[in-house]
C-alpha cells in the first residue's frame, strides 16, 4: 500500500487535487481518508460556542484515531471512518466503511503537522495557493456549505484561519516531497505525481 498525504491551507484546492489524482487512477486502486472526518464531536456546544471552534488548530483533530485507522488499512483491515458535519459540529451516528486499497490518500490542512502521521506517509504533497485566492474560496464555501454569514466568515478567518495557517500549516511545507502551486489547475504536477504512483505500484 502506498500512502499519500496532501496538505495545504484552507481553500488551497486540496480536494480538487485529490479528485484529479483519483480520476487518473483505476477505481479499484484508491481510497481517500479526509482529515475533516476526524474532528472531535462538538455537537453538544451552543451555537455561540460552535462559532468559536478553532478548526485550524491541531488539537481539534482526533489524531490517535486517524493513526489507528491508517495502521489498520496498512494491515489490510477495513475501517469505520467517522462522518463529520460542519453545520452541526457533530459526528453522525453512521460511519463510512473504507477498505484497504493499493493507494490511500490522506488529505487535510494539518496532515503534515503530526510526526506520527508524517512517518506513515510514503509521499507528502503540499498545495500552495495565494492567500487572497484562498480567502475568496473560504468565503464562498463557508456561506454556501456551512451556513455562516459573511461577517462570521471574515471574523473566523481573522481570528482563527489566518493565524493558524501561519503558525501550523505553512511551516509544514518544509516536510513536503512535492509542492503543487495553483492547486488542481497544475496539470503537469498532478500528472507527475500520478506517474510516480503508477510506477511504484505497477498499475
């Protein structure tokens, strides 16, 4: 099994990069494990408290569970991946069954931060996108998908997203084997990564 970590700031285009890589590989060969599924359950908090959750801090993620799940996949075991809802800030009672595949892609803003995750990654990628572009994407995403007002998004970005990016996310670029500028629009970089994957796995 080849484990690939894809990190980058919020709104950088990580999900698009993942989708492009998956498109270029056989369906049977790839499983995707998003970091977002492993946020702690905060469904019990009030609406005001939920607005103050710092989703961009490493302590918001249940890393121990994600680490155990990666080890299980590596051992050929199926995992029950959590389902996290950004609107309710809670985990669903249901889970998603993820089967071990030849390629496991682990994607999220902080994936390259914890040493215990990094040492389980065979290939480490960082998606680098201009901060203004990322902010525009965050505004659109949070209003449409997460039910936040424009003012709430700006406040959250100023108080949490930007400072956490500078402290925890941007520095992990140093751990990346490949930095992908322009996200999913960088066709050359994505094709190079896919070629490497196919060469390693003979697929």
